[in-house]
């Protein structure tokens, strides 16, 4: 509050100006003075009123706009304040300092007033031609407007104003590169080097421009200058190698690539380039050696180009390998490129070398076959089994193919043989027991999902228990896609010995979790079966599912693109109950909306018949989760010396803002799930 003395002075000042107004009612300056008095008392409303009155009387009164802008800012109206500052700047541009114009331009830019912001920046340049930040902000606007010509003009203006900062030359050169104006880019980088002869970046960009002008030797000389300035620059040697390679100067390219690898032995693409060179030189042995190294240094096989894979495969056709794992890795890389025929050929090669190569058999279970490929694969398995009749996986895979051909009786025999062979190979003493001819009792448990939540790991841990004997493969898909094959077909997958009370059996098909009608189908046939569900952090599961599809050749889009497209699709879906399974399966989001599927299962099965397990607990405390599972299955506790995480995928780091978006999306569904199950997840 004002003291009596200050209040008296305030009243006197107001009275004084009121008297002046009575004599000069059209005097805008008097209104400004009154506004200033109210502003000093922080009476923003009255101050604003008087400033606006002054502006109405004199629209050219720059000082009134400035004072009004200050008060609007102080009263919490920054957007309105910025507009008043802009008007004041137009009326008296020289009143502002360059730094103030820069700040005003930034604020206008923030509120989307790009043309007005440009005007402020240009005025700042007039006052201070070497104001580097202003040039950067101007070009940011022009880039946003996709006006590359104005970007170039701005940088050229900076140089004409004798502003020779390296960043200006580099950005001007980059602008010419975007336009593919290689000659101007070359001249710009040459100017940059004249002013900044020790700039590695300027030399690198000049070399790039020279390459596009096909001035090969000049580009090589430029990269040698880079090496002189920065001896550890492996990329310069690599670029020299590429130039020589493109000119088919193989020996020179090899020397350059090898120098690059001495400095950095990790880039897989250099090994692949060397493989290409040696292949073209007819030295297939060295080509294969380079391709092997390239694979060794490749983190994500889906990133290997098809050209590399084809040439590697051709080299192996010239000099076949005796390493089954080599063909297996090549097969998986082909599969990630959706080159399924080439993948099949490589899987077959792996099996020919090592008939018991289990990973190849497992991958082949998920490969789509044409009708012609189907018959060829049936013959392939029959030939393998003729010489190796105890291969459980081969019998099972043959049964799957015969099923596709509609030969169910033959398929059932294959499954029965497969389950028997697998059981006795796991525990030879089981061969001495009495095996029934046909399985009559259904499975004791089914792991119903969810996909990419650790179902393979739990299934494998259970398989090691002496009381658990399992089918030849984890995923039977009976209640989803093979229901029409009948109960006899389904039961033939399980060891008949499991009808003995001393043993239990089961399967793990993650597709059951969200497949329509599966809960009803299972209940109708096996109402007392125990169901196990693994649920993972929905964000991690969704990302893992995306990269699983990439690695198996069913997805080519980037993660960002998939999220953007699938989110738009999801917003158009009114109810998940009315969409088909393929839409659900292909969706990035829907498979992680666990609450919808859990509710469907709980409508059919009592809660105590379902064991819900957090995947993170399985990974971090496997013994605890295994014990909980064995207790649920009512068999003896069991422990292992180690717990391997099976079928573990890998993928590039995810941007934090993308993760946050996904976390925010899934959060309400997670809360509903926790309330439904009366469980707390660590997500």
C-alpha cells in the first residue's frame, strides 16, 4: 500500500494531468503520462486504458506503443505485447538496439509471425551487419518455408557484408548441395577454405561436391588434405576407396579401404565393399572372408542390402562353405528382405551340412511357402529323414507341410513320431515306458501369450522339468488357424506318455491371446486347462513386435512411420471387437492393449484358472517366476544353474520423445488392466 505521503503525491500528479487534459483533450502525450503514473502503481488496467487512448489520438506515437507493450508483458499478455513492440519498431526502427530487434524477432517467430520476424531481423542486420545469430534465424525461417533461394541470398548477403564466419560458408554450401548446384557448392567451399584453410568440414564438403562434378582426382586430393589435417579420419580413406571402386580401380580401392579399417575396424559396409571388389576380381575366397567380417560387424541384419546378400550367396555357390551357421545367418538376412526363396535355399544348405541344426528347422516353421515350394520342401524333409530318422523337428516340420497339403493322416503320424523322438532324446529313460498309440487327454496347460512377452523363455524353462514333456514345437496354432483340422490332429502333437499321471504337457501359442473365438474354443474342449499369460511393458512389446516383423521380412517401414500411420488408423476405429484379426495383428498398438483381451478371457474362464505373469519379473527373477508357475501347475519345484533369455531381439535405440508419446498413450489402458486384475505392474 502507498504511504499517505505517496498517495498524496500520486493524487496531485493525476490532478495535474487531468487539468492539462481539460485544456488539451486531444493531446496524446498527456494520456501517456497518466498511463505511466498508473503503470508505476502497477494498476495495469488503467495504464493500458490511457496508453490506448493516446494511440487512438495519435496512431504514430511510437512511445505509446512501447509503453503499452511493457505493461501488457507485465500483466501476463506476452502475445499482445509482442504485436505492440512490432508496431513501435515500424514507427521508430532506429530506437531499437540490434539485440532488442533480435529478441523481438524470436518472439514473433515463436507466435508464427514469420514475415514480421524477418522484418525485425533485417533491421537488426542493417544496424549490425556481423550479427551471426540473426542470419541463422532468418535462414531457419526460409528453410521452414522451403525457400532455398532466400536461404542462399541471406548467406550471400552475410558474406557481402564482410562476415566470413566458417559456419556461414558451410551453410551456404549445404544450401547449394540441396539444390544440387554442385558448381556453386564447389566455389563456396573453396572460398571457405581460402578464409579457413584448416577446416576439415570444408574440405570434406568440397570433396563431395567434386565427386558429383565427376572431378575424381580433385576429390581424392581433397580427401588427402583432410587426412593431412586429421590423420585419424577413417572416413576420408573410405571415400577415396569408393572413388576408386566406382572407377573399377580395384587395387587402389583395396588399399584405401584397408587404411580405413586400420583406423576403424567396425564399419560393416567397408567389408561388404571389399567383398564386392574381390568377387569382381574372381577371388571368391577373399570375397567370402570379407562378407563374413561384414556380418560379424553388423548389428541388425535387416540393414544389409539385398545386393550384398546376393553377391555373398553367389560367392558361396562358387566355393561352398562347410559352416552351417554361415548359411543360417545368410538365410535370416534374406528373410528380413522378404527374399523367402533365397532364405529357404540357405536354410536347406545349413541342414545339409548339419542335419540336427535346430534353429534352421524352427525358422522354416514360419516361412510362407508357395505350392511349388511346399512340394519341394516335403521331398527335402523326406530325404533328410531317410538318412536321419530320429530328427524330431524334421518330422514335425514335415507334418506341418503335409497338413497344408490336406494329408492329415500322414501328418498325424509325423507329429506322433516327432513328439516321441523329442521326448526320448530329452530323457532316454522314457523310451522304456509304456507309450499309448494315441493321445486321449488334452493339454494340462497352454501359454496363451502375449507375443514378444517372453513366452519362448518360459516354455523352454518348463521343458527342462523332468515331469514336463512337450510337443516338437512351441506354437501349434490349433485354436486359431488350424481348428478345422480336428481334435485328433491337435492331440497328435503331444507325447502320448503325458496321459500318464506322472507327467504333464502343454503348448505356447501367443496368437491365442488376441485371436477371435479362441477362449470359447479352448473352454468347449478343455474347460479345466490351466492358462498362463505373460504381459510385458506395452511400449517395449509394441516396439519389439515391430522389429520382429522387420527381421522376418513382413515390415519395411521405419518405426516412426509405422507409429504415425497406425495411430491415425487407430483413431478411426470405434470398437476393437468389430475389427478383423489381420488388422489387429498388423497394428502397432492393438496387440499391447491387453485389457481388451484379458476381459474376453475372464468372461469365459474363472480368474483362478489364469496365471498372469509380468515379463519383467521373468527376465529379472526367473527362478521366482518359474517356482510360481510350477506351483500353479501343481508339479514339484525345480531350479536351474542358469536362465537364458530365449528369442531375444535387438533393435536401435528409440528416441525419448517417441517413448514418452507411447507411454502416455498406453497409460490409461495400463491403469484399467491393473484395476481389472488387482495387480500392480512396474511399467
